[in-house]
């Protein structure tokens, strides 16, 4: 286990709460001329698979209980090299800046590279890209940049760690107050201004331009802010689909479910509009790495809004794609939700009669077992 004792000790103070080819998964990609081979594959000289070099965890579910992270590390047998977490965008600027400062102080002693989500707007100022781009909220961004500086160039036991700033994640989704919209010029101006404010505090900050896979409420690539303000193209991907044609149906056999999972991966996630193939080509064009700050199984939507449930193929397919990227993979972080929406290890069940939250087994035992094979202590 990699620095487990050191990692757990650091997490104890955080109050914010093997090489496998994956032949079956990769073989399915090769069957299509539009397979995800846009980026160079890892060379034989690379001794550690890209998926392990870039291994991380999305961690806000542990914000109030660091013991849960230690439990995850123990369950998996591997320490994450990257941790993704987000400052609060739900209310207003004071809450956003204070939560950012709180997290940065806690993560300062954790031996991992932090991918820090910074809100581009808050709900109390929903959609105000014009106002932000002209400087109305500069003081708030500067405060967050000063907080994030605590995570820059940390040296812990002789190892140097850094921070990536994920400004306004999932900007193409209508659920975010910083939605780029159908005419994203104001979003671009706002994004670029915020990058400038962070660089004024520390020119060494790196930036993750983070979208969600597929088409939502924005023509994603029209919101490209420029290669000079992006270091990593971030993609959030979950095993869910928002159309009936790709949803799972109750009563399917395992073989039928696997068939649907493979078709859905290839036709929707890889070849679909704003799919992985499109992002691979876009990243190559702009000479950028690709990151996956959030990815995971899903099991919470209604029958009309699909999910893959306990889909081990999704784990295999994502992992094979990570490896196919080689050095172009910056990082990836499974969304290990302790509230059971996505968790592979044990999660948090509902409260009992006494108000105490109880641990519960994963809802995804097959996916969890495959994940441990690909990322656990014996993986390489």
C-alpha cells in the first residue's frame, strides 16, 4: 500500500470533513473503426498503467468524517494520488469563500495532488457572467486564490504536491449557476478573468476546464476559453443516460444487460455527440491532457431516466480508456459517494431511529469487485 499510514495520519486532521490488458473491454473498442485510439497508447517502457499513475478519488462525501477516507483506502488497498473536492456553490459568496479556505487548510497536510473545484458563480448570483467578467466579484475569487495557494508546491516527506483549479465544473449543465448557455461568450470572458485573478496570486496555478460528457445545455466546444487558460480538459462521466433508447429495463438477464452496456458505451459514451472520441480529438488538437475529475456507477434515477446500476463493464471500459490515453491522462477520480449514490466500498445508509447514520454494503458488488481488481493493491 502506498504511504497508507502517512495518508491516514494526515486525513485524521482533515476536519472538512497491476498491468492488466483488459482484453475483453479493449477488444470491444477495436471492433469499431471509431474506437478510442485518438491518443497514443502507453509505451512498453511505462511500468505502471496510466490508470494507476492518475488514480484519484472524488471525496466531498468524506468532508465531515475523515475516517471514511481511511476506510476506503483500507478497503481498496491503494492510496489515491489525487483528491477532487469542491468549494460550496449552493448559497452565496461568503459561504463559497469560507468553505474554500476551510478545505484548503485541511488538505494542506494531505499527501495528494488536490483538484479543487471553485465556483464560477453562486446561486445567489445565478447567470451573472457579465457582472463577474467586469469585476464585480473579483474580491471573492482573490480570497479563494489566496486560500488555494496553501496547496501549491507543498512538500510532504520529501514529495512535492500541487493543486489544479477546476473553475466552474460542469458548465454545460443547466444545473449549475454558471451555465455557459447557447451563446457562451460571456462565460468565456468570466472564466478567463477568474484565471487571471488566480494567476495574479500565484502564476503557477494549473486549471481544469471541466465539462460533462455528452450534449446538455451548451455546445461544449464553443465554450472553449483558449489553450492559454487551460491545462487539463476535464470530463465528468457517469453510467447514466437521459433517453429511453439507452436505459436499462427491469427483467433483463445478465447477458442482455451486458449487451446493452456495451452498445451504450460504444454508441453513446464513445461515438455519441460530445463523446469520448470527440474529446480525444479536441484534446489532441489543442495539445492538452484529459482528466476525469468525476466518474462512477449510478443507481438512483427513475425508470424514465436510465442508469447502469451494478455494471462492471462500465468500470472495465472506463479503465481501458484511461490506459489508452497514456501520458495524456492527467488524472481520474471515482465518485466514491458514501451516501450510496455511487459508492463501491461501504457507504452511509439512512439514519436509524436514534438519528445515527449506519454503514451499508455497496449497491454495486460486481462493479466493486472489478474496481478492486483494476485498482487494488495487486493491480499494476
